């Protein structure tokens, strides 16, 4: 899948270039603490876990119970997994490969 062209702009390019400069988990925590609210960071973390659980074949009620995500959030993530730009798939694949090592 390709990226939605409406998302591409110089400010987003600069943000992603900045993120790509981070080298450690600690640097990520520091940057995202400055960039996001605690709730925004929790929401993004939750969505990634929801995606991982959906890819693992877990059911909505299990996901809702473990993550606290609403069924609306779970549905949105599921829709992204099926029809999105494959961003979740890329990250989940790389995380799984890293775990295997």
C-alpha cells in the first residue's frame, strides 16, 4: 500500500527525519515525552499492542480486557491492518524478527 498523499508535507518529513535520528529507547522516551502528552503516547502504545493481538488472532473481548482499548479503537486498528498503508505490518514483522534473534 502507498501512503496517503494528503499526509505528506515538509513538516511531517522533518518530524519523521527527526524520529529516524533517535538511537536508543531512552532517546525515544525523552523525545516523545516532549512531543506528546502522556495520553497520546499511551494511546499509540495501546494501538500497537491491539494490532499485535489482532495479528495473533485474539478476539475483541480478550484484547479489550488486556489493553483497555474500546471496541471502536480495536475496529479502527483492524481496519488499518486490512486496508491501511501496511505500517503496522512492517513494525510488527520487524519486532517479531528482533524477538527471534
